[in-house]
C-alpha cells in the first residue's frame, strides 16, 4: 500500500512561486486582489498537484463549520 501525501497550500505556493497569502486570496475570492496572470498560475499549480482545500483546516482557521448536532436519545 502506497501512502500518497496530500498537497498543501504551501506546495501550491511553492510551485506557483507565490506566497501562501496570495494562494489564499485566490481560494477565498473577495479577500484581496490578484492579477489574472498570477491567478492562472496558481490554478495550474493546483491542477498539477491535484490540490483540494481541506475543510477541516479551514474550520480550524476560521473557527466556523457546517456541522449540525443531533442527539438521538430517548425522551421521557
């Protein structure tokens, strides 16, 4: 069994030769301007690395999640 390492935002930034902050701005539209040329370079790097943002990491960073709790206990 081969353990394949998931790509991170740091990997994308390194391949696109930009900072992590610039990659973050591409992933979160409306948080800052990025030139179209740089945006395309980052998108190409994400595709090359098969990068997908990790929702758990985003939840930890933003302190937000899309989870709804449910208790299935009996009521008396």
